């Protein structure tokens, strides 16, 4: 559904009858000079919702409003804001996901790196490591790969970095490949195409237990949750930590 919605939005954006004042960024020749919508205010989010673009995917880099020249936009897109590990349990049990996620967290803690976690809105979770501007997408991918392989080595019966699903043997996939330039993950709080309008919800690490049911985070419950706990993902774009050599 996400790809169909993206294509529909692209077509509507091209039609001047559906234009609004949202900011658009031309992402350059590496990405076919396409224009991407920058959703950084409520009005743009409402406009996208009105077009039925309910599942929003985001890059790992962003273009600030101050970046208006081609060089400034390219520089912003070249440097990711965070590293992400996408933990996909496949058909495996939720308990395995919790075990692997906690192993990732312990490794990051040992490297003195703050990390954030959110549900994917389906069966997985995303572990996000914010960082100060500097590393390239290739550097972020290399760091994520080394973390993923280290965890898979420690938990070989539970975790794998094997991309081919039919070769995973039921093990959880530690996906480090979403760190490439132009690669995406679903945005926090975005709605997924699932019964109950489940959302991708930021959670505290101590909430990630075997008892947690990610289906409880829905369009009906998430606003009350934010009102109670605040935005648990707010720190992702504020961090000045730097990735260590691994």
C-alpha cells in the first residue's frame, strides 16, 4: 500500500490543481532530480493526509530551510542525522525481537551511544542512533553493519544479517541496509495499513518487554500517550554525539 500511495501523491503533486505552499526539495541528479515534499509543519501534514498519504517514509537525512543552494542541499542530503537498525522478526516470536533489541542496546551502551527505539507499526522495531553531522551514508551503513554482525555473532541461533528470507532459518533479520542515501524508514507516529490503524510509536527502552503488544499503539491512543509521556523521539535530531571507530 505504501508504494501505491507514494505514486498517487507524486501524481497529484505534479498536478497544479493540487498544489499547496509546502516546501519541496530537488534531490539532485543522484536521484533523477526528483522533487520531494518536506513535511515540517502541521499544514503540510494535513495536506498529505487529505491526499490519503497516511504512511509517510522519511530519509535518514534532512534539508533545513536555510539550505537553499544546490551545494547546500547536496551537503545536507549527504550527511545522515542518525543510524538505524531495522529489526524484522519475520515469522519468529516477539521474545526473539526483544532479546536481539536488548543486545543491540547493550552494545550501543558499551560504546557510550544514546539510542532510541520505536515500533515499526507492524511486527518489528527500529533502533535509532542519533549523531552530529559528519559521517557519510557509507560511514553510517558501515557502523550499522558492524553492530548488526556483532549481535548476530553473539546470538547466532536467534539473529542473522542474511538478506534472503528463505536462508534465515526463522531467525530475526538485523537489517542495516536502510542507511544508504535515499533509503527510508517509516516516520515516527505514521499510520500503517493494518487493522486498527496501528502507528509506528516511539517507546522507552524499559517498555520493550515480552509483554508489550505493539498493536496497542493506534491512531486512537497515540495522542493521549504523547500528552502523558511527551515526544519520546524528540532527542533524535538534537544529539551531538559522534560515532566511534569500530
